[in-house]
């Protein structure tokens, strides 16, 4: 059994009378992609907010990198090795692909943040940044402004930025959003290749991508875990079929 890198134990989060996460327990193990799926309003975004430290749970615990991080702030979790890609692409569009990754390397290395001047000159930043771009198949696009990259390439660039911190776990928030079929297929192949570098929690509405990538899947409905298991177990679960996948039980 692979090492548990990130786990929650009975997480509860309320917003007034709304129970957004209802005793949610989930694990992300080394070398696996764990997909989190569910309809809009199921609590996925709220759960991710608690994992990253942007939301404090009302009760329950979060463990990461061998310690209880429930009360740890977001930046401290990043330093421990929690990386994230966002639902809306968050790259600096006016800077080149290489500049974007160099800045991410600079931030994770704890350099004094003299911003772009350092990142554009320092070999200690440029070298890792170029290797990061090569890792996501963007080496040939290093000097292209991020604004000129395709949507899929911007997603790959964001991955390179997230990987600059050498995360133990990477939270992927709808990485396929807005992609065409060809771009999605390329990203699926890339994410599959990352499994030996870090564990991943994948939040995604593209069920084809989820079933192609996931080692395990957890289904959230109305803030609670409806089912958790292998893709085949989820695909054939009568409750999941009825509540989310849109098929008769």
C-alpha cells in the first residue's frame, strides 16, 4: 500500500444553514491520481479551499506531509509541498513562458523578491525554469509571451509553474476546462507521466479524462462522500449512476 500523502478526517464546513462539507474523509497516496467528482454545488471547491488553507474547517482534521496542518496557513502548506493549478488559468500573460516559470522558481527558492530583474538574469533560476518547460513539452515556446500561447499551452505552463516547487501533492482544479479534444488528450498523457513525481487530486467534469486518468475516484454529492473506489467500482455503482452519472440504476 502506497504512502498516504494527504488526508482529511471528517471535515465539516458550514455556511449558515448550508452544510458544504459533511464529514468528508479522503486520502491521496503517493504515485496515484485521485479524482474528486460531483455535480455543481457538491462541495468540491469548498473542500479544496480547506485543503489549501484558504478556508478553515469547522471541525475535522487535515494531515499532509506527515503532520496535522488543519490550522496551518496556505503559504506554510505550499512550503511543505502542496501545489495547485487553478480553475481559471493564472499565468502572467505579458511575460514569456520562461519568465513565468523563472518567477515561480524564484518564489519557491525563497529569494529576495526583486521580481523580474533577478528572474531574467539569474542562471540559477533560468536553468530550472527551462527544465520545467521541457518537462511539460513547452521548451520550444520558452520565449513566447504567455498571451500568445494556446489555452492548452497556458495550462501546461501553469503546470510547469506549479511543479517549480517540487510538490509532494498537486491539486488540479478542472485542468481540462476550455480545452479541445486534442489538447485534452495531450494533457491526459502529460498528467499520467507525472504520477511518479507527485500524488494528485484531480477535480474535473470531463468524465472521459477522469476515467482515463484516475486510480481512485471519490464522488461528492450535497457535501458528503457518496462513494469512493476504483474507476470500475464507481462506473458500476448504482447510487453514483443515479445521482451523478445520469443513468438509471
